[in-house]
C-alpha cells in the first residue's frame, strides 16, 4: 500500500521559516515526480510546487515563487519544502503528492497527474 507521510508543519510568526518533509513508501518512487499542494479553509486545493525525479527541474505556484524551495532527498522517495518569508496567507494544510507513473528524469507532471496523496500537515502563520 502506498503511503505518503508529511511532517514539519506548525505555528510560526510572519516572516519566519518552516521546512516540510514527506516520505513515500509502499512502492518505488525512484522514477516519479513529487510535489506539494495546500488547502486553506473555504478554498480549493492549490498547487504549491513540483519537482522532477532528478531534482533538476522544479516549478512553483505564483504565490510562493521566490520564497519556497522544493527539493528531493538522496533516496528519491523523499521530498522537502523549505518555506521562507512566510505570510499569514500561507496558512493551510499542506499535502505531499506523487506522480504514480514513470517518466524521464526531468519530467514535471501537470497538476492533474498526481496520483498519491498524504494526509496533510497544518501550517499556521500568525501576523
């Protein structure tokens, strides 16, 4: 059974930083892209960032460009999201996601191609 487990969420003041981690298990994700989404209360799920299997190709949602950085771990079944200069509007449940298909190492899936999801971790930014 595929499982994605996020960690690293919490409460932080505006301007602060958090680092989210996600570990995938249950199948090999060595050839899969991984990413992060978020959902704030009363809003739709929003794409945050995506990272190819190689780690060499990344993409970000406009609200987080220049502040967040996504990266893959050496084991490739992990993905991280470094969040700097946090704002109250970044408050949301953050979800890790993985593309279930194998692609070339620098492939970035569309937001609709993510097949597996974690349970989410809460990030709260106070003003």
